[in-house]
């Protein structure tokens, strides 16, 4: 009974979230249209002579160039700020002394090689670890 109530409440929450998301999309679209209607005036090209149309095109090209320069400047500032943030993050990590550890690989080392590494070259005795293992017969495993 409780799982049915839980699933019902979860589906209701998902439906409500979908409604709010759809409403948010509609609101954003309306806001975009309102902003564009305020900022962009419609062009009236009917009844203009060829020279007036050319002047209008030149004005529009100048405005596009200005906006493109501003966009380039803002993009350059943004790239500079992201690089600076990255450098500051690295400095903070350096000051903390915490570094990302690389993933360790498993290395197979024999017992003799491990003892030689620990004890140095004075270790002469070889150690066979498998010889000390208990042997199990098939009859014992079936029981």
C-alpha cells in the first residue's frame, strides 16, 4: 500500500514539474519576443530609392560591426577570466597540498622479487610459497 502511495505521489510531482517546465519555456519565449520588439524596430523599405536603401545597408553593416567587436571583446574577457579562475584553482590546490592521485596499476611481483626489494641484495634464499599450500583432493571437495 505504501509503495502505491509513493509511486502515485512521485508521478504527481513529475506531472507538476513538467507543467512548470512547459510554463517556464512559454514565459521565456514571451520575454524574448517582448525584448526583441522593444530593441529591434521593424524596417520599412517600401518607397525608398536605391541610394536610400544603400545608405540603410551601410548603417546596418556599421551596427553589425560594432556589435561584433563588442562580442569579440566580451568573449576575450570571458576566456581571460576562465584562465585566471583555472590558475587560481591550481594555486589553491597547491596551497592545500592536496593533489590528484593518478590511478595505480596492479603490478605482479614474485615473492622473491619482493623480498629482494625489501631486504636488498643480501637475500639469497628463494621462497616457494606454493609449496606450503595444502593440497586438496577431488574427493574432499565433493563432500
